[in-house]
């Protein structure tokens, strides 16, 4: 198990492992939030910069990524800041202006004369067609990796989310639809941020697992898997058994070629009928399949190895919580003596309830004997 989950102690529950190893230290998140708030204020000053991209001003900055959703692990927190600009009316106009916007953002952030006093240093890491990435060292707060992503407010231009989906469906071109994803970041945050703390811990565990095993996956893919497992297999419980959730997620990943997670109602907007591929669809965007295409075989292999490690550990410790996956052959030997830890009824009380009819019959028989 230590190969799959570095630092895991075979004698501890996964909940304790998450608290000890996976979840960020208590001082880390407040420190990073303070750092991100400084960056957000700095980005709003972009509007007063004399060399900014003409006619385009910052409307708002949305904190996305693991910090924005509350799913950071250890001291690893990516700050995705989605910068919404004014004046764009169509996604095509945003796409056309995006190279200039990215260049303008890059020049602003690297500008010596605009550098705030709290910024010790800034390094440009890379630029893509969608975002620009920096490493920023902040005095007294440490360094943070920041992705700055230009976007426009497409949601406010529609009466409801479904009319926006209809617009996206009409575009047809997947390359155009891809630019809507950042614009839907607030909807993604709404789906994940309010969720139960333990669901976020399940997502953190999945993130820790894929990062520790150097798997080519995205954090958001883990978030979608974690939400799906909680809602479909753990009955949306607030206090579920973490090992059950983790084992189910591993089972899905171990059978990657049959992985199909499509939110209810999304088939209206997109046809998921190509049986040669699998689907893990973004619950905020019916046209976004979050599946990591390049690493499927390695993910399957590592998921099976982790399953086997958990099963072997369970057989040594009589920990039979793996029954959330009754169809899985690797756990079949655990079925006869399994305990469902998601059932909260007191077992002694249940036993007493079974004895009540027997006791009543005995009292009635004894009363009849006394009468005779």
C-alpha cells in the first residue's frame, strides 16, 4: 500500500491518514488565500495600466482551481484566477482577442513599474492558447503558482443555463466550444464548493493518489469522480466510510474502458454514442469530457494494484469495508463477513428488537400456565 499511498500506515483509518498527510496544514490555506487576495487586487489595477489591451477592462476575477473549490492537498494549491473582461458579446470575439489579452496580461504582471511592494519576484512559466502561468513569490507568504485565464460572462447573456447550452450546441465546432469552459468556472465552483467536507476529503485522497503515482490526470477529473461516487454509491451521506468511497472510485478507474459518467439530462445537448471512448462529463458543461486520454492503461494498472493492496490489507486486519463493490471479484472473499459502516443503527438495539416477539410469546405462555 505504501507504493500506492506513500506515508499510509496500515494500522490507521483512511480518515486519519487524510488528516495526517493529505489535507493541508492548518496555516497553509489562510496564507494562500491571503496571497490570492493580493493577486486579485493587483489584477483589478490592470484597468488603470496605460499599456493594457485597448477597450477591454477587467469586470471581475474569480478564484477557481483547488483553492477556490476547497480541495487543496498538502502544501500543493493551484490558484486558477479566471479574469472576466468587459465588452465581449460573442465567444468568437473573445477567441479573436485572446492572444492580445494574454500578451497584455503577461506584460502587466511582469512590468517592473507596476510591481507591488508585497511581490518579491515573479517568473513566467508558460503561455498557452488559453492561459498564462506564473510563479510568484510573496513576502511573508511564500510562493504560489498562478494560472491567469481570460474569459467573458456568457451566463449573464442568457435567461438560463439551458439557453447557453443551446448556443454551445449550435456552434458545432469543438475548438470553439472549448473556450466556453473557463467562462463556466463559477458554475463548477457552485457544484463543488458547498459540498460536504468529507466529500472534499475523498476528492483530496484521489488527487493525492494520482499525484503520488505520477498519473497524467487533471484535478478536475478527480473532482467529478469523487462527486459521482458520493452521490451514486454512498447515498449522499454526510458521514460515509472513506475506504468504501475510495475503493469504489478505484473500481471505476480499474475498468476505465467502460467508464461512463454522464449527468442526467445532458444527452439532450450532446450525443455520447461513440462506444469506442469513455465519458466523464463535466457536470457544468455537457460538451466537456474530462477523461485523460493519454494515460488510461497506466491509470487502470495502478488502480488495480491499489485495489489489490487494500484487499490484502483487509484480509490481514479483518477490515471488510470493501463490500461497496460486490460485483468485484477481487473482493468476493470478503462478502460473507462484511460490515456496512454506513449503517448507523445500533446493532444491540436491533438484536433486542428481534427478541421482543419471542419474549411476548414466553410471557403469554407463562400466564396461561399460571391460569391453569
